[in-house]
C-alpha cells in the first residue's frame, strides 16, 4: 500500500528492512496471553513462554503469512515445532473463540483496554515479551501531510523522552 501510494504512513510491528522506506520506532508494545477464564494459566498473575508451550494455541494469520506464529515459535518452541492453529479471522473473532474455551493466544497489551466475555489477559513475564511499533513511509513520498505527521510523531517521542528524564531525575 505504501509503494502504491494508497497510504502515506503505516504503523507496523513488522521489521522494515527495505532501503525504499524510512522508519521511526514509536514504542514497544508489551505482550499478554489471552486465555479462557477457566484455564489453569488464567489463575496465575503472570505467565512465561514455557507456560504457554503447554497451552493449546490459536493465532491469527494474514494473506502474507503468519508473523505472529513465526514470532511465537521463536519464543515458545525455538528448537521444535509449535503446534498452533492458524485462522484468517479478525481479532474479535479470535477472542470470541478463546472466550468459548478453544485455545489461548498472544496479543498486544492494548487489547486489554476492552473486555471480552470469558477471556482473561495475563502479562507475559519475559524480557522479550514485546513487539516494537514502527512508523514506516516510502522515502520518495514527500507529501506535506506525511511530513507533518512524521514531524508530530518525532516531537511526541522527544517530549516523552524529556518527561521520562525529568521523572527519572526526581526519583533519584
């Protein structure tokens, strides 16, 4: 869509490595386990990658493949096959399936701002339990709107870093 100029800026958790694109890392999105409320892991305060290896996993997939499956396989079963069902469905449909007790999944923490019947969210207590959220745009795209939007993103990041520095200095 960026190459076809259908969108000016994409927010993605995918690695962008093409020289055709410029990027700005925005934040790290913590990951949570989405579990059926009755699942034994839902009784814990946090879960680990090893805990999730024993859960029946279901993940979303896209036309381009399952980035999440590949990511989880690297974390949960790096030297083995990860048995997980892959479904081409919306996030809400997947959460409905989890709420009915048909499996568990991993999602970004932002999903926890809403409630889903029968679903419990538990933080994943691992140092690599996050995905970087990145803005990406075509280098040759010099539209004024894109330029102002990226400038606004960069200003916000600088302001947040300054505020974090002030708060960090106050805590010391």
